[in-house]
C-alpha cells in the first residue's frame, strides 16, 4: 500500500500557517455525580489502560497557496504521564480550532476484568512493544515550510502499529518514541474524514491524509479510536490499513455513566430544539398521541383499534412485517387536531448507549411528531410548495450527543436529516445557555440541523432538491428539562424500564401511494421523505444498535 515518495509540492505557501487556536466549551464542566470510572481521565481496556492527550507541540505544517483546502498541521502529543506511551501523532486542518486527541497507553494486565479470554494465550507476551524500526512512507520538500517525513512503525511479529509519526528531519525516529500493540488487543480501522488531498509534482498518485475509525462500530462494537491519522499515496477502499485501532476487551464498560450521571449530562448538555415560526405540525408526547385517538390497524381488518395510553395493547417484538400499522383518528376534526401535535406535551425520548468501545457515550434524543407535512421543492430559482408529497403519519427524528467518557466533555453532535445526516464537532455548534447546543427542526419535515438557514437536500449543483427551512422562534422544547430516558441497555435489567410502545416494531403510519405523474420526478428523493411507507419507531432503526449513518 505504501511506497516511499520524495516530492516537491507546488504552490506551497510562503509563510508558515498560523497554528489553530485551542477550543474549549463556553462554560466550565460541572462536577459529575460519583460513579465508577466515568470522567476519571483514564479507561482500562483490559490489558492496557489509556489516557486521552489533548496537549500537543507542532511538528510540521503544509498548506497550498491556491488550493481550496487550508492545509494541515501535524502534532506530537506532550504531557504524557510516566508509564504511558505514545501510539502515534495527531493531524488536523489549519482552518479549524485545535481540538483533537490521541490516546497514550500503559500495560496493566488484569485477568479478572476481562470476560473475553480469547487472547489468554498471548498474555505471556507484553501488551505493547517498541517497533523494530520505521519505514519512510512519504517525504515532502518545500523551501518555505521545510521538509516533512512520514514514518510507519514496523511492528514485531504479533503486534500492530497504531499511528504514523512525522518529523521535520530525515533522521529516523527513536524506537522508544512509540509503542506497537499486541494484535489481539487491536481491531481493524478504516479511513473516515479526508483531511488533505494534494497532487504532488511528478507523482503518479495524490497524497491524502485521513482520520481513522474502527471498521465495526455501534452499541456492541469494541473498537476504540486512537485519534491518530492515516496517510497514503495509493489506497483501495477494500484494502486493510497498515495501522489499527485498539480493542476494548474489558466488557464491564466501567467508564460508562451511571443513571445519576446520565441525568446530570442531560441537564448540562441538553439542547433546545427550535421549530420554524411557520411550523404547523408540532411535536407531541407519544402518550398524547395515543390518548387523542391514534388507532392500531391490522391487515385485513377495516376498523382500527384505539391504542391505550401507555401503548400496552400494541403488538410487541417481531419485525416490520406489514401486518400492523398506526393511523390518525377517523373523525375529521380529531384527525386535524392530532396532526397539529401538542407542543406543551412534547418531550425528548432518550436512548443512552456506548460508542467506540465504551470510550464515548452516545445520548440519542428522539423527537416524535404525529404528522410530517408536505415538502417544499426548490427547482433552480423556483420554490414549489407541495400539497401532498412528503406527508406521512408518525414522524420520528433524532439527534445524538457524543460525550467523552474520559472527561465528560461534549465532543460532537449528530444531526439526523431524513435518510442521512452528519456529525458536527462541538467547536462548530451554537450554544444557547452554558454548554447547551441549539438544534433547529426543519419546517414540516422536522429534520435536525445545527444552525438556522435553508438547506437543500438533493443536487446543490443543479439547484434541485427539497428545501429544509430552519429558524429560531417562540416554539421550542428544552431537552434539558423535558425528557424521558427510555433505554440504556448497558446499565442492566431493571435500571431503566422501557415503555411498551418502544417494543412496537411495525410502522407508525399507513403506506401512502402517489399517482404515477409525480413518481418520476420524486425518484430523486429519499422514499421516507415523500412518505411511500409509514416510518418505523426508534428501536427498528439501524442506528439503534449501530452507529449513525454518514
């Protein structure tokens, strides 16, 4: 995969780029309630203990004068406590605040804490070893910024490298600079965000720099991101990377927050969700929806059955087999009233789960709206409000707060937007009070966005797509106060009682079919956006146990 290249980059800036300023949250973090290892600073992964380092010294920078990208800077972690060892260096774009981390590790074998004994035969070997030497995988020459040298640690047999090193001199780094990790304590990782992409002069392939993440993620995933970067000159996405991520073989998840700490996190970070000033279809509580006439239909039956206030007569478990669905009341007046929702009753439904091997906590907040309104299309300069396309009963949307279990610090937030969404770093969020972010729900469609404005879902190049209009208004829900924890499986049985309706795996709305004259145009848009099928509930979504969709 790697082949050493010595290149001279064109259009390199004549000045050393300014170092990014460090970012911190708007307000100090509180003292969290007592628990196990949550926010203790270190996390045990079994045979090793890791510490998150956020202090760095600059090693080398590169930027391009006429490029669209702003360049990147490479950092060496500093302030490493005695006994801990560096695993690799850190890289980030120059146009972003300095806010990243790399993990450093020390060996601490504890047979009792590891319920996974698949690696017992390797325990006679140290958890970490020095590399044998280094392979120079890339070299960049510049009269203005000096030269950068990229080194891949060559791991002993049975061990894997965790990151790349960068120097500003041709001298090979000391083998004591980093450690390689025993392979049974590692997992495969994959490229994630592309940080830098440049075509060097006289090179066949571009030089690219990526962040990395575990290949297998989600609630039960054991892969732990190290925070290091990966660079390549030719990489096929089906190839295995030359570096790995860590694996948490301690299945106690001792660094996850307990119930008191969860409540404290939500009170401290819970966002305010703003609905558009012209929003017609407001959220409500699920209980309000049931109490005001929602009906359960069964295939082959003409009449719907009223749903009990707590949803206890809903069919539980199973799968979305089309046998049952929920619909609005039959009576027109009641139907229109339920469509409008009831903001005063609305609350956020919270699912708390481990992320990245239990080194982070995902606080997933679900919003329920009885009705999703019609879409508004943008076609070039024209805005075309739809009368039916986009409508469906029972709209579930969500956003996710990702919190570091090392410190309890809000690290990023995910905003779900119809069939996709994206992660936003905490440094790019808006905050309304203290460390509580704002979330903007789009008009009629209720997709979540981090800032007010108009977002186009479709082809921005052609100017064709669905408009998502977001704005601050007097209509909002404060999730730091109005929330209900509906699930936190890792806490064990009996700690959080899941509501009956959460076990309902069928559709929360009937299937809607539109006439063929509109189908060709709307093939451009996600199915769930224009409502051909009623949406399923939170537990039926693939992100319930899996990671968020990019």
